[in-house]
C-alpha cells in the first residue's frame, strides 16, 4: 500500500535561512505530490503541488523537487519568515482513485 | 473563495452517545474525503467518495463509524456509540482529481 516517510519531524531555523523538508514514498505509480501547511488550530492548506511529469516547480519563496527514480520529493523554503512557522505535510496520491496519503508532518519554527 | 463547510465546529459528548458530523463540499467537486487528526496518529484517512460512491473506507472502524453522501451537497460521518478514543479533529476535504480543499474541521471530545 501507499506509505510516505517525512523528515525531519521538527526543524528550527533563523529568519532568513532556508528550510528543506524531505519525503520518500513507496508506490511507484504515485503521480501527484501536494504539500500542505497547517497552522496551529487551523485546517491544512495547499501551498504547492507537483505532478509526476515535472521535476521541479517554484512559487515565489517555495519550491518543490521530485525524483521519481529515487521516489523522493522535497519542499524548499527560502528567506524564511516567522509566519512560515507551521506544520508542513507532504502527500502522495497514486492510482487509488486519487487517495491522498499524508506524511507525519514537520513542525517548522522560524525564529525572528 | 469557495469553502468546504463543516458542522459542528466543536462537539463535546458523553461516551456511548451518537455523533454526526456534516460536510458541505465545494460545488462541483466530485471527490470528498474524511480525515481524522490526532497528535499520535497524524492525519488518517477514514473514508472517501467519488461522485457520491464510497471508494475506500478501510481506515474506518466499521463497527461504530459510518460515512454517507446522501446527495452531492452533503457528506456525513457518524459514530455510534462514541468512545473517548474517538476524540480528535475530523476534517472533510473536497476536490476534483487535484487540489483538494479542507474544511475547518470538527473538534470532537468524548468524555
């Protein structure tokens, strides 16, 4: 079945530094990889996604990379700001009718 | 912005009582998910529907949980009887193939 491993579980950076979160997945048929940000007490919100026919995608300070051969994908946040502090989830979606399988989450803390 | 609406936002109930959570997906979305979130287990998929048909409910305890979509504008998740271990935040999400949107969740406390 589908499985997503996410690392690290916690990440602490200084404002302005970069943050990288990595995930690996097991289902080689997975073809859609969104990332969600969840602030304390709020709902998960989609921040960026990538599909299997693309190796990299960027949106302002956020970028995702995908290596289908190695079955891993990463989230990169540059010039971090305190408001980036949240829990970030990687997700994979494969052939099971679009079912979303979440990683365990990374608690990102950006110190001013 | 279009929203997924969940009710109630908070629910406190006694063990053994029936709990019903409701979700109104975004108009036009044909896929609806129910997730449960706890500190220990993270986000767990309970059930999901496509075009109102249940596709996978393997993550749901069948003896006490049930999920339905009586029509395209309403999804329900029912727990009967509820137990303290069911205390969690229950999220509904809707979408069409890609780009799923979550509701604000129902925070359930079973005492």
